[in-house]
């Protein structure tokens, strides 16, 4: 298998939430990848791959783009369809947990 002409995988150093720098017009949010490989930011659904299901995903939100990162790997960059700040910085579970009986 030849790798000639293949695009190199983009990587960044693993950064904790406190170390991330935000430039004006940029914002980091955290999302969990769903079981179908889709994550949602500001009602925009983006598939990052089913093999990433359940992983924690960091999203760099700019005025025009969304960049999806897991660990130090850039998974996908897509055009942003909404405007304004992201309301939820850390998304919560969509299904409430059941109380335990006993």
C-alpha cells in the first residue's frame, strides 16, 4: 500500500481545559460522541466516526468553523452554520439516570 500523496494526520499536544488558550472569536467546548458517531454543537450535528463512539471530544468553535479533536488528533473541520456563543460549554447527558431502588 502506497502512502504517496496521502495527507498527514494533524496532531496537537494533549491540553487540559485550563491550559487551552482562546483567541478572540474562539471558544472551546466539550462533547461526548454518541453511539452512532455523531456529536452536536449548537444544534449542528456532525459525524466524527462510529469508531469514536463514547469518546470525549473537544471542539474549537470559531466564527466560521468547528474543529473536532480527540486527544491530540484533529478528526474533522466543518463550516459552522450558526452564529453567536455556544450556550453549553460541557454538554450533559440527554437521558436522565434512573434512581436505584433498594
